[in-house]
C-alpha cells in the first residue's frame, strides 16, 4: 500500500469511530436510556407476570442484544477472513444499525416495546460492525503505531460523539425555537439525525478500507463441533486467552458504567435531562485529549502499565459512585471517567491486536467482540438483577469494583513477549 493510500485508509478508519460514536453517546449512553425511562409506565413495566423497574428492563434489553452478537461473532469473523469480506460485512452492519437507530423516531410515549425492539437491532448491529472495524487495525499498523492509531481513532470518536450529542442536546433544550411541541418530539428527531450521522460519516471507510487476500483454506464454522474446535485452538494461545479473560472482567465494569450511568443519575439522584446531557458532553470533549495523553504515557511507561493505572482509577470511581448524592458529585464522577475511559479502551484494543495472528484478524477479533459483548451482557444483567432483588441502585453499582480488581490481576500475569511470538508477530 503506497503512503497516500495508507493515509487515506487510516483517516477513513478513524472517521468511522467519529461516525458510530454518535450511536454510542446519543442512543446507548445519554439520551435513549433516559427517554426509555420516561416513556415506560411510571409504576414499572409488566414483564412475565410481575412489574419490573424500567432501569432493570433496560439492563435486560442491553444484555439480550449483546447475547445475539456473542453467539454469531466467531462465524462472522471466520467468514470475513476466509472470503476477505470485512469491508462488505462492515457495510451491511452499519446500514442495518443506522436504519434501526433512525427508526427509533417512531417510539412515542408509552411505546417502550417499540423503542426496545429498534434498540435491540441497532445495538446488535453496532456491536457486530465493530468486529470488522477493529480487525482492520492490524492491517493498518503495529507496535507503537497501533497504539497511536487506536488512540487517535478513539479521540476522533469522542469528538464525533460529542458533537452529535451537542446537536441532539440543542434540539431537546431549544425545541420551541424550531417549532417542535415538546422535548419528546425533539428527542425522536435526534434519533433520526443520529442514524443519518452514523451512515453518512461511514462512507469514507466503505471506500478506502480494503481487505487482504482471502483465506479459503481456513476451516468453516458450521456447527457446534466447529465452535468447540475453535475454542480448543484458542487455548494454544495462553497469553491471548488470559488477556481475553482479563478484558472480559474489566470491560464488564466499563461497559456497565457506560450503559447505566444516565439512568442511574435520573432514577437515583433525580437529575434532569439537561444536567445529564451536559455532563456527557463534558466527558466527550475532555476524553479526547485524555486519550491522546494516555497514548503518550504508554510510549513512555508501557501499554500494559498504563492500562492497569486506568483500571485502578475505575475501581475507585465505582466506590465513589455508590456514595454520591448531588449533581456536583455526578460532574466530578464524569470528569474522572473522562480521564481514563478512552485510554483504557484504545490501548486494550491495540494490546490485543499485538497478540493476534494477522492472517486471522477478523476471526480473532470476533473473540475480542465476544469478550466485550459478554461483558456488556453480564455487567448490565448483574446490575439489573441486583436492582431487581435489592431495590438498591447503589449496591448494584458498588458490585462493579470486583470486576476491575479481578481484571487487573489477570492482566498483570499476561506474558506479552511470549504471546506475540506465539502469534507470529
């Protein structure tokens, strides 16, 4: 690949993070969780013969969408590598997710089931698209360059997500200026804009990212026996497997914080939509320089050491979150999250990429997706169950500390040199 084409591919790859981060901020994190709680029945949602709090139902829906991806991820990654169709599958997932996001505009007051259904499709497509998007990292860079490129993409993502959220926030708060009758109408228009944003800014990636050669000799994944064989093969990469387990645990805590912070602030602290969205905007724009800073620290101190540092901060954040009472404390919490959120995720992605055999990047990044998605299943599910059983959001969020501590212990035991040699890198 010549230098000009390489630069275009790198920019397009980073711009995709700008594109899909609109979904992550508006739909997954800040706006839809609060809107979902607002359109759900006030006394709780009837579910399987009992009334369940809206916060718990939201956690169950997030978990179900991630379970769908976890089940099909290895087959998708295997298909992408064998036929060199990462780009085509990225396009399919992006178009599907963006369309489902736009269709959230149809969910009005009381239509919690409609909102849940479209979110289920959109979130599953978002998660699946990231399998192929992440797999392109090993085609574009390696070593310290991979750390820098991964961090730059996350930084672009925080900017893109921040601008998209700012736009939707302005629509909601200034709905009367553009002739909308209420904040609910403005919120639904925001979902439509988010879907268009995601698809529009993805177009350069569709054009400039290209697959390597196909690998037709690879074994197909067609039945449970093939999945078991692949799982056994994974054990021949012990350091990669240990990293995946560590990532499963600490990412469990990170993804749960992302998924439930807004609805926690609304239900437990009684904060309004304006305060919550304002805090999320602060996180997006503060996280951008913080992510680039952690990338530079990784070049000086080592990638794993910096990831461990960010996880220690996250553990302290969960303890603080369980005790906060005021809007000011919520803003402090947001600032702390912003400092470590991007760095922990960007460096984890490049660290994993260094342990992956390049010829099977999509297949192995499917395991990264499974680890990530099971984290997105288990964390929200545990949170939902604890809220459902104890009635306490604070007990539920405090439980996340264990995921960070256990993940740090596993990550500290990964032999990176041995893992890279085993992968042939």
